[in-house]
C-alpha cells in the first residue's frame, strides 16, 4: 500500500485454490544429441502453491537449429532453498488477494468486494479539495514537493509518493503503472529486493533443470530452453525482501507482493568435466493496492490512516491497484550464483 501520510505495514497475502489439473504426457524430443530442447507452456489450471501444472506448448526455434518435438513436462521446484515455489510454465500471476482498506467488509476480512460508500459532508469535500490543491501545486514546482501534514514544513522530495496519492484523489480507481527500476535505483531496499529475487529465481531454475536431467539423463548433453514462473513473495515481510527505506517509496508503494518469471537457457559444457552455463531473461512482477487501513498510521509522520481513509469511505477518492515489471538478462555457471553477470534488458519494465 502506498499512502501519503499513512503508510501501512505489510499485509498478509490471501490465497485461493483452483481446481486440480489433468496431467499430459511428456513427448519424445528426437535422437540428435545437439538438438535444442525447448519447453514453453501455458497453464490452464493451477493452484497458488504450484504443485501441479498442465501445459499447452508454444515454442521458440532458433533458425540455425532443428525444431524440437513439443514437450509438456510437469515439474515443480521442491521449494527447498528457495523463498517461493517455481514451476515450468508461462508467466502466470499467483492468486493474490488485496484488502479494501476502509471499505473492507468488517465481517469478512477475505471478502474481495468493497462495501458501499457513504455521502460526504461539506467538511469532507473541503478537505478533499485542499488535498487536491496541495498535490497539484507540488507537481508544478520543479524539485520541490510540499509535505502533506504541514504546508510550512521542509520539503521531503516525495515525487513518486505524490504521483501515487494524486491518482488516489483523481484516478477514479483505475489501475496505474509505476517504475520498479526507479524503486531499485532510488531506495536501498529496492536493490536488496532485486538481488534476492534474481538469486532465488536462479536457484529455482537450477532445481528444475536438475529434475529434467534426473528424469531424462540424455538431456544433459543438449541445449535446453524453458520458461519458469513463481509463487508470490511479500516485499516488506523479511530481511531479504525489506520494506521500502525512503519515505518517498514508503508512501508510493509500501509493502507489496511480487513474483518472478524467466526464460532459462542451459548450454552444455564445452569441455569434459565442465559445468553447464545458464542464462535467463528475468522479469520481476510487482503489484500494490493503494489505499488506507484502519488502526494504522504513517511511519514518517505518525498521521493516522483514518484521516485519508475517510476519503475512501465517502467516495471522494478511490483505492486502486498499481503494477510494475522489471527485466534483466542474467548469466551464470551452474552452482556459482555468486558469479552472476547481470545486465539491464533493453525491453525495460514499467
């Protein structure tokens, strides 16, 4: 949740389970030792814990290499040594449920539907207009962002927080995108989150590759490409995925869920006794429900969430969900994640 004067602490994720999938067999890939084995799958049914997957193949083919025979492996990482579970499959958003802040059903904390709003008073309308005037003026002044509790206080450089709050005031609940690259570059916690998320995805990729080789040892001598997707991780829930450190990003996104996906390519060693080389096109997916919550307050100012939660209750402002992706190209030698090479992907995320 991002909030201008009421940044909440991380909220637990609520997961919902869907129906069990029906398994499909793994097909033969041919006999050529140099043929690339490429797995691309799209799950039609899944549960959040990702214990099983059904796949329908889509594959990429290098024009310089023969086409592989389609495969649909039903593989899931063990979860041992990783922060979440990984499985073979196209990028698939975990079943994440967000709270509704001051519009949450008081009798059911898991109800996904917000309760009805109430009519605003003139005092509510005056406060809303004052808030909108503040953010509008703040965004017109270069390198100066007014605070939201005291107009005479020192400016606090809250550009992302102001953008998120203004959308709360004016966006009518529409989804919004933000830049995770900016979070990584501007907030120490952002870089920690990215480093640990990439390393976790690497461990998941190695686990799934080892399972492939155990299932079919002949694959060890072939280049293999496969897609993986993960469960959710809570940013703000651990030292590995810490809450935003700067006030700006505390107010812009706060604690939020994220998940990983990647296209992984494994190349056999060129020399006997060597180790396979891994490369992956990695994507971090993040989302956040921007709203205010009962019994919470802003970390920096101590202002109660209820001040601006009233704007939700009266329908003058609207909670919304904001999304971001971040992409990196990553390469390493099997078993040597510490020796990772990481570069920005030219298709930079939002």
